[in-house]
């Protein structure tokens, strides 16, 4: 408690070759150091039940813990990281090639003056988490809860990300080049950033299955849930509800050859100026395999559910089951707006969509855009 280290490990320093397997019921409170204010380790080990890191401050990296290259760290149920601070990795900083396993760990109100409010992963790291809670963590740049550098992998199951914020991008998570984030039954609620309210992807991959994305926001520009730049996202069976973007893409914003695949996704009551749910530009592609629902999404300007432009495309294949666009609204293109973009629809349902300003109650097409339809149903638009 309240120890000061000038270099590594304000509370505890473990050097390479140290013999530690598990550490139980340890508390690191109010310590300070340049790296790893709570503890710093060059050796692998496990922090077991009831370890807590509170109000530790690192001048550079790892407010709670700093783990150097190629080390494995585990934090199981009962471990808590609260109100720790650092330049990068407010709670935990993982050096290149590290592995981190978190099960039932709580991260609350940690902060970074650059990236990774709770956790920062350097290149080539691996992280696996389940039933963790990331709440009110913040980053002054990117990755309010987690910052993932290049060529790293994160897999999560059943965790919750709530009210995390970033001042630049990725309110909950920011993914670097060639990194992968897989989320299964994970909940993301009231996270925010100017760009990418939940996730910001740069040449990276997101796979989500059965997740819930609710009331997240891009407060400055685009991508209320996910911002994709030359990136790929595939979702199956998740719900996207009441998310918002101040400019484009209340849920998804796709740029520069990005690709989005949706299967049985439920997209409801999301809002933006352009593309209440989805905005795609610069040769990006959206593939709707089937069974998706776009209901009651709104855009104040164009594309109540979907806005596609600059050689982008939206394809609703109907291969598994039909997609429905119901009660969406926009000034132009109540459900879909196409500007130099294309829509291919097979057996979709367009019901009670409305253009509140000018044209295209269901679909608006301009500037060489095109629509090809096979057996869709247009009713009461």
C-alpha cells in the first residue's frame, strides 16, 4: 500500500526466472511507479481469487500491472481493477507476445492518458476473457476499455462493456491492423466515442454472435456501434438497439473496401443523419444472408435503414430467410438510399417505410445507382 518505485513495480517486481505460480488475496493500493505501479512481472503466473488493484498510478504503462514480452497472466473470478491510471493500459499493460486470461474479472473506472483505459495489448498478444465486467473505463485517445495493437487476438464470451469512453475512437475497443476480436453473448451498453461508439476497426476483423449492442453513440461523427476502415465484420444473431451517430451510420459505418456480413441480426430504433443503421461508402459491401430485421430506424437526411454511396453495394440474398424493412423513415429513402451504389434484393419485405421530406418512401436511387429485385414485397410505403 502506497509504495513508490522509480522504475518497474511500485508494489511488487518479479524478474525473469522468478518462481511464482499463483498469488492469492493480494491487494495493491495507492502505489506508483513508471511501469506497473501495482506490480510488474517478467515471469508468468496467476493472480487467484480476491486480488485487487486500486488507485495505482503508472507514469508510463500499466497502472495496475505491467507484464513484459511473452509472459502469461491470468486473473480469475474475484479479481478487481478499480481507478488505476497510466499513460497506456490504465489497469493492465501487456507487452509484445503476451497471453492474458481473464475470467470474471472486474475493471471499473480505470483510465489512460493515451490508449487503453483498462487494458493495452501490444503487438502479437492473445487475450481470452469470459464473464468480465468493463465499466466506466476511459482513454484520452483510443480504446476506452481495450486497445489492441497490430496482429493481436481477443476472444470474449459473456462479458459486459458498459459506459466506457474514448476521446478519439473506439469507446469500448480499438483494433489495430490484422487484429481479430471475437465476441459471443457479450453485451455493449452506453459506450461512446466521437468515432466508433463501441468498436473502431483498422484493417482488422470483428466477429460477433448473439451479442447485444444497446444505446451506444458516436458523438462526433460516424459509426454508433462499429467504424470499419478497410475492415471486415460478420454478425450472427445479435441485436442492435437505440444506437446513434451524430453524422453517418447509427450502427455500422463502412469505408474503403470494408465488408459486412449479417445473418439473423435484429436492427431496431437506431438513428443518424445518413444511414440510420448502416452507411457504406468507397466500394464497401454489405451482405445480408437473410433473417435480418431493420425496424424503426431513422435518418434525418437520407437512408432510414441503409445509405450506400460511391460504388458500394447492399445484397439481401434471402438464402436463409427473408429480410424485413419495416417502419423506417428518412427525409429521402425511407428504408434505403442509393447514390452511385447498388441494391440486390431477393424476397425482402418493405412495409410502412416513409420519406418524410421528399422522395422514395421505401427506396431512393440517384446518380447512377441501381436496384435489382427478385420477388420482394412493397406494402404501404
